[in-house]
C-alpha cells in the first residue's frame, strides 16, 4: 500500500530515509539527508512546502519519498527504501505512484536530481523512462559541492 504521509507520519518518513541513506554516511561528501530531523520534515509537511509518501507491506513501512509540485512538473527527492527490502520493486512502485499523481494534477513531467556518484540510482530512473537533461555541481545543505544530474520523464 502507498499513501500520502500526514504530519504525524514525519517520524516514519525520517526513519526510512535514515535507514536508506546510512550507507552514504562515510563517503567523501555525506548526504545531507542524514542531518535532517523529524521536526524539519514535519514542518515542511505542515506548511505545505512538500508532500511525502509512505510505502507499506503488511503494515510495515519500507519506503518513502518527498515531493513537491511546480508549475508544470512534479519534483521528488529522498526516495528511500529500507535496505532489507531493496530489489523487489518498491522504488519503481513509488515512482509509478508519483507519475499517476503528477498526471492527475495536470503536470507534464516528473523530475529528480541524482548524484553522479550513484550510477545505480541513475540506472534505476533510466529503466523507467527518465533521461538525463543536465549535469550540474550543486552545493548541498552542508556546503559541499556535489556533482549531480537532473533527470526528467515526460508524462
């Protein structure tokens, strides 16, 4: 089951994200996801700057993503799957849900940003129809430069 998260679910979104991003704690430029708090997620859900999804299997939360809609697109970030649940299609199910949501809300594309150092993530998005539209170096919230690609899929 996939459903929109509510403010009270911020701790689940946070928990799944931390589980998924923990493996990136000791890389050259650690993910800033590891510095986010339950309160910061709760606040963004409360004030509407973003929405979040939760993926459950047998009532166990195994996946999450955060997203926001823009004029013509839906942008998602922090797509997270618990390590023990990877490889069974949870990320693809979440992406499919986001595409349907975007289409239902009149958006013509779905976009995300991926670290170039994560080729497995780039490949995942390519496998479901995303293309790389731009390469950029961005400063993450910790102030470190990160080489990224912007990926996009027309809906």
